[in-house]
């Protein structure tokens, strides 16, 4: 049984045509279902819990990365499969999961390839699927309670990656580890030089003399240091595409 959650921004007239085509495709494929629209006036956690108790097995998020991330944080402990139909920007998570925009995403939903994905938890009950970023000036990073990294210089950009597209700096896997990427920036001869250091770990403790804001990239949510980040293995079930960008 499919349950569709629409983001409120989809009422904008520029999305009407795309949404109509998507709904027609879902009906033609026989995978349409009950629709609910997100609103700050609704108690979405309670609504989802009641729907799951009544038999909902798949929650389909129709919106963008921020919408999908918000629902992950709400549905993290519900025994459901999450699916994603991206409409509009940003759609970085959708690309990593191999899900195209609009009506084309219906084919991914219909194919129903389910993967169990790791999720990263920050402090208590804050979750992200892809990454967290912050400027790591004068911070100390405890990796797995095994070794420390002291950031004594300025102009450091630190990224904690969970699920990421494969590139030179980040191994885009989903195998129970966080990837810590430290980018040190220095100006030399009027040019900005960047050096990257990459570490693998399962948990991190990040402290600093003064509180530093960190951004959860998926949801654009800010959490300030101190931070405790850990990986939760195979925590969520997600419908993904064959062209997903992780191993």
C-alpha cells in the first residue's frame, strides 16, 4: 500500500503540469495511493504512525532533497520502505539514488529495487543520509576513540560523508563507515591551494573552544558543536534506481 506525501511548495503553478503528468503515470501503472500534503499545521509524525498501523508499507516522498530528509528524520523508526519522486531542486540525493525527475521516477517506484541504507546520527535524533559540513578552525576530532585530529590552523573545511557519489576524494559506498574529508586551504602566490586528507571511521566526536555551526547538507539544518556522529547500519529501506551512484 502506497502513501504519498507532497511538499507544500508543489502548489506553485510552475509545478502543476509536472505533478499532473506524474499522477497520471502513477495511475496508469497502478501504483497510485492516498495523498497527504505537508503542512506545519499537521502532526506528520503522528499521521505517519497511524497510517503505518493501518497497513501502509511504502511512503513516497514527492518533493526535493529537503523534503526527503525531513521524512527520513520522522520515519526513521517506522517499519516502512521509503521512496522518492523528486520534483524541482535540489535533487542531489535523488541523483545518488539513481532516481530521475518527475514522471520518470514512477518507473523506479514500479521496479521496486529496495536497498537497506546506512544513516548517520548526529547527537540525539538528528539524521542525515549524505553529508555534514563545517569550518573546522581550532577543532579537535576524536575518531573511533582511537586517535585525535587537532585542527590548529584556519581555513579548514570539514565534511563528514555517509552516502556519497563516487569521486576522487570520497568512496561512495554504503558499508558501515563514515568518510571524514578535511580540506586545508592556503593562499600561495595569489593562488588558493587545497590539500585533502581522508579518514574512515564509524563514530566521531567533534569539539571546539567556541561553538561552531555545522550544516546537515540534506536538510540545510544547523547543529552546533560539540558533535557526536555515528553510523547506523542498514537503518532505512529505500527504493533505488539501477543507475545509483554508490556501490
